[in-house]
C-alpha cells in the first residue's frame, strides 16, 4: 500500500515526513494552490519517490520541473490528454492521471488513458482542481472496472483509518494524504502522519 504525502514545501518538514515513512512525496506546481512550491527546497527526499503535481501545464514546463526536482512521477489534475501523458511517459516519467469524482459517470474517461498511465488517482470533485479537504463516496469506485492501479485521495485525515480498513478494490494501490494532516497549508503534522502510517500498515501491507 503506497502512502503518498502531498503538498510538501519546507525542508525540515520534508525530512520529518520522509522519516515518518511516506513512500511518495508530492510537490505542487499549481500557482493558485496554497501549497505552491515557488522554489526548490534545500532538502528533497532521498527515500521517497518524488511526485510533481500539475494542472494544465505545458509538457515543456513539466519537463523543466522534473529535471529541477528530480521527479519520478507526474500527477496531472487538469484536462491533460492521453497524448500529453504519452509524451511525458516517453520522457521516462511515471504518470499519475487524476480523475475528480462526484458520480459514477466521472469514471467514463478512464478508458482513454488505460495502457498509458502508471496509476490513476481518484480525488474529490471540487470547484478548484484539488486540495478540497473533502471526501467523496468511495463506493462509486466499485464501478471502476479498468486495470490501471489507483490511489485514493480527497479529504483523508487521521479519522479516515477505519473507513480505509473497510475499503476493498482489486486495483487499489495506495492513498494520498494532504490537507487533513496539516497544521498550516504546506506544513504536515509529522507525528500524526507517522502514527497513521504505522496503524495502516499494521493492517494493510
Ligand atoms: O492541495 C492543493 O492545493 C492542490 C491544488 C491543485 C491540485 C491538486 C492539489 N492537491 C491534490 O489534491 C489531493 C486531495 O487533497 P485533500 O486531501 O483533499 O486536501 C491532494 O492529495 C493533492 O494530490
């Protein structure tokens, strides 16, 4: 079970979340985000996979950030096409395409991305592009029949543990923690993250 912690920015907080056991760490390059990373932090994680989060960004700019931050994965929250995903994949990057979920019909577009993306990420549909702090009805995902593994995202917080332990899906590969574990935008509560990861991984490998 992959645990991604997203919206990271401060060097010491990055170190603490890496030590807390995060598998992946997300950096948000969307200028309107309260977690927007304006410059490369003095410390970047060496144990975690590094994920860059983008919204309708050009392939050229994504590749520049991938180079600067040594990104392993690109997480695409906007109207990015299968063709752009394919181009980024060809450049050697892992691709995580995000689908914002409010109802079953929001799963319809996934077919066009099958075989191109390494992972899907299902997040809560909201007026922005992500970071809503709200959960969606996970039972909608029982209608997901494709083969691409996915991460569950949107409003996950320490109190989500019991619901996560009840969730079942053959393609479920991980979770994505963000605002639900923050003391301030871009600043995670590393003790809460550490406890949550330990409790989750005791039950789900
Ligand atoms: O967090 C943001 O500010 C953000 C802005 C634009 C695109 C994505 C963003 N974050 C992503 O949204 C998920 C869910 O966040 P939350 O748990 O609901 O706060 C988060 O994991 C990021 O991948």
